[in-house]
C-alpha cells in the first residue's frame, strides 16, 4: 500500500512510499536490503499520510504558521526599534 511521507528537502517535500503494513501509530517499511523497519506516522522530522493532498495540506499549514510567527517577531522588533529611536537622554 502507498503512503505519502513529508520530511524531505527541496523538491522531495512529499515522497510516495510503499508500506508493508501499518498500525494506528506506526508504519512498516521494507528497506533496500529487504529488512523491515518501523517508523512513527507522526514525528518532528517526518509524517505519513494516506493521500498526497493531505501531505501537501500539512506542509502548507506548517509553512503558514512559520510565516505568521516570523511576522509577529518582525512586528515586535519594529516596536522595539521605534522605542529605541524614541529614547531621549535625561538631563
């Protein structure tokens, strides 16, 4: 069965992966040498999805959260810059 894994870099943000079997929280993948290995469906590095669109939606949501967080940091930094520019030496 096929799953879609996120966690790659550059053009490989979503990879189609052949799964041997799965549980609620893990997938089992056959390695190149024929051995099997278990991986968590959800982790900090990679995540598995049933369809490509779900994988894309996951990546898009994470990217939007990252952009929103950086925008907030920028606004705080601009506020701090304004406060610094407005400082006057007390006599």
